[in-house]
C-alpha cells in the first residue's frame, strides 16, 4: 500500500510540475514578445537621433537587448520541449534526414545571429548522409553547445570548431572552443542543474544549457564527453547510435 501511495504522489507531483511549466512558458511568451517589439522600435527610431554617437549607442544596446530576449525565448522553448518529452506528452520522433546539411543549416543560423561576428568552422568527414534521429532533439543539442562555445570564447579570435564524423554504429559531433575553459575540479559538476563555473562571472547564463543537452542525449540514446582546460578551451563530444543509410 505504501508503494502504491508513493507512486500516486510521484505521479501527482509530476503532473503539477508539467502543468506549471506549460503555464509559465505560455504566460512568459506574451510579455517577452512585447518587450522584443519595443526594442526593435527603439533600434529603428535611434536612426533619427541627431547626435550620431548617442544614436549608435542606443542602437547597439537595443540590438544587444534583442539578442538576450532571443536567448530567453530559446530557454523557454527548451524547457517546454523537454518537459513534454519527459512527461510523455510527446514521444521522440525519429525520422530520416540528411545530417550534413542539417548541421550546416543550424551553424549558419547561429552564425547569422551572432552580434560579435565570431566564426564557426564546420568540418565534415562525411558527405551527404541520411541518418535516423529525432531532429528536434539534435537541434537542441547542437544549438546549446554552440551557444556555450561562443559565449565563453569572446576573448579569442580562434573559430569555434564543429566536426562531424561517422562511427561504427552512428555519428559523432565535436564542438570545440578555445575560450576560458573549466577547471578539473569543477568539470564533474558541469551539466548539473544551475551549476556555473567560478570563472564564468560576468558571462550571462542560466546554468541549464548542458542540463538540456544531457536530457536530450538520453532521449536519443547517445552519450556526451566533455574535456576542458583552463584558459585553453573546451571540447564536447556527442555520439549518437543511428541507422546509417549507404
């Protein structure tokens, strides 16, 4: 009887959590959209300011704020998406798609949104290749890892590396940056809820990006290895078992 009661309580807690996440995600989107529209208008109107220095400053801060709003929107979407997967509201949807073009499209999108014009170098050891994965979850993984790589390597001119290759039973993606890195003592904590390395002060973040990545990788049946060295950078290696079409 106690076991049944515990299971009932767990289901009730899980249901309440899912309801809260859905409601909060929905309620946050409307004010965020309004703020974003207001910032876009401010950027547009800044062009009419007679003082050129002031005009440039207003435009710059408006663009920076818009970028942060986009990050917040992505965070909300990721939370909502993963909660739906974890609650069983939606199931993993594995389908066939061409992985090289898929990765390149994500990289181009992130590159175009990067206001600091940081470079991403994409290298693929395979050419056109059909795989069978959940593209939404793979997008979430690559988007979050690239976001982190760019965010923590603003002080270097070296491009972030994305390397795609084939393994015996699937594909491997490596995202490597040459940024601030993570100490060996803190590396084990990376990917736990709300953890942020001690040298990340001054860099915006929620401490949830790698949590999302790990959850998505589990749903894909894959693995994540992270190696890092202070002041040298970080490498994230993702491996996904998948059907490879010859």
